[in-house]
């Protein structure tokens, strides 16, 4: 179906999950426990209709109109154009003699439910209707069969009026939570998972949709949904030219540098020089007139900037010149879906050509799941960046100062086109650093292990450590070089 004929839900991100929005003149069920954001979603759905000069109606069975308006005002919603029908027990349409047994056949003409709703629908002729919550009626109807028949007749009436209906449901005791799906053409769910609030689509007739749990966040301005990243949906052409790392001897080790649109992992224990090396990559990107973005999971912007500038990398100048953006990421406050949305904004709207993720230990915290989930999320992000021609640098904290070499902290080495590893070594009772290339898919590389040092003028890479052997085992020994 043409997306131009779809109806927007009004909730940012939801239309993406729904392949463009809702199919008009159908009924949709919005399910969730109390507090999951159903009323906010419903209001955004109606306000999106008002933006298109549509007539909208909100039928409430539980929360008073005054309360709904007050909560909407706190979110900055203008509800003045929304027509409300208050059928709460205290609502104006109930008299002291009225009860909720109005579903009986001999009372269909009563002022309890049927008549006020029919009158409102025929008078307003709404394009969109919200019924919140329809489960309130089920609680007060002792006859399930009769209740179903009445609801089916009611929704048939709404369909004849060519209106799009969103009705909310919530768990009701030990009854079937999804008992109302037979009324709907689509079932939307708001809930909770390890990564926080989620939005999912369980049913959507006549359309494709994005499956899975998508992060949902309730902000000061309403409900926002962050769809899961589908890397194959994003692609652009780019030249696979070779890029300098900003360090001439590292370029030599890498047979001229790294290729655009590839993934490079800088692997090593804490303090060995991974972040500093990664900063040289984005410095060189700025020298080419390109934009980079650095996501800091483990430290603050001030520390990152000070350390880089102390060795001659002009971070402040790069920031002011628009060639660099630095984003601090609190991993426990952001889900992988939200972070992927940030990255997409940087790539697609700000034209970032190099991305530094520093470091993966912090990113792992945002997953709040097992290792398999970490690999799935990181795979999707890296595949997206490759498809978009973005050069990606990941710093990975592995192992301790001594011990056998761990290539990566988890099984993600397959993601990398290039792996640069850093290693502490003890030489004559002195702790030194070394650097080597473990993997490079696209071309050959220098396989020697070299001394690595960070000085006041930047990174220095020395000659091959030919006098040592066993560095990778964690037990280096001097080697006899005599023939």
C-alpha cells in the first residue's frame, strides 16, 4: 500500500515500525498494563489527525476528561480541538439510575452507552476515534457472548462510518488479555523488557511491519519510539579508497592505511593507548575535511579533549570547525535502539564519515542482555555503518597487563576488517608497550611486533621487537639473535 494513504500515529518512530502508518478506516487495539503510555499514544494519534484537519473523538470510560486534559497540557498537547465523550461512572452522560448493564437487548436505546456513542458519532462524524479503555466494559458485563455480539455490532457501525478506531485494553484479572484481538485489524503493545519500555506489533492486516521489541521512551513532550536497526534497509554508494590513520608508521604496518567503510577494532588492556590511537583516526578525517563523531562510553568529554590536546591533537579546533562531534553516552540510560538512532542521525543528517565507539565495555552495559544479544546488536550497528560507507573504529578493553592474548572481549572479531592489538611487555625490568596487526581482510600487512609509545608530540612506533619472543603468550623472553 502507498505510504501516502497511511494515517500517522503521531508517535515519532511508530510509523516506521508500521511501514508508513495505520491503514485508514480500520480498528486497532492498543494493549498494555497501566502506566505504559496508552493514553499518551492515543492523544498523539488524535492530534496527528487534527494536524490533517480531521475530526476526532475521544471516548473515555475510566479517566475523567479534566484529568486527561491536565495531563496532556503537561506534555504540551493542545486538546482544544479534540471532542470528548465522558462515559466514566461520574460522567455527565450517566444519571443516578443508569448502570453498566446497558448491553442487554432491551436497553440499547438507553442513555448509558449505545445512544450517547451513536449520537456523538453521527453528530461529529469523526475521522478518528479513541475508546479508552474498552476493557472497562468487559468488567461490567456478566454475559461474555452478549458482550461480544454487542461489541461486534458496535465496531461494524464504526466501520460503516469510515472512521479509524484505536481502542485500548489492559490485563483484566485471570481473563484472556488478548480477548479483543478479534475486533482489530492490528494489535499494538506497550510493555517492559530488559532494555526498558518497549513497543511491538503483534498483528497488522494488509501490511508488513517491523517485528520485535522496539524501545519506547516517554519524554516531556510525549511518547517516542526507537525502531530496531535493520541494516539491510540502509545503503549508499561510496568509494573504497584507502585512508591514512594519521600515524605514518601505523600506515606502513597496514599497507597504506585502512579502507573507507570498514570496521577496525583497537584491542588491548586498559591504558595501553587504544583511545589515543583512535583519536588520530578522527584527526586525519578532519584533515580530509570530513566530519567525525566520537561516542564516549567510558569517560567524559573534558578528559578526552585534554588528553588529546596534550599530545598535539587539536580537538577544540576540530569541534569549532564542525569536523567533529563528541557525545558522552551513559550506557545504563540508553538502549541499543536509542543509540542506533543517534548514530543514524549523525550519519544521515550530519554526514559523519568516521565513527569512533570508545569503548565496547560501556556499550555492553547498554545491552542488558547476554553475549548473544550483544553480538546481534553490535552486528546490526556495524553492518549498517559499513553499508553507509562509514569508517568505524571500536576500542575494546581486553585482558589484564599480563597473560595470554585475548583478541576481543567477546566473540566479535568476525565483525572486524582490521584488528590492531596493543600489548604490555616487560623488557629488562621495564614495562613497555607494543603494537601489532592481527588481521586485515582487504590487503596484506606487516606482521612484525613493534614498540609503541605515546609522547608529547603524539604516537611513536619503533622498530620491530626482534629481540623478544613469546610476547603473545604473556611470557616474553629475550631471543638469541646470533647466527
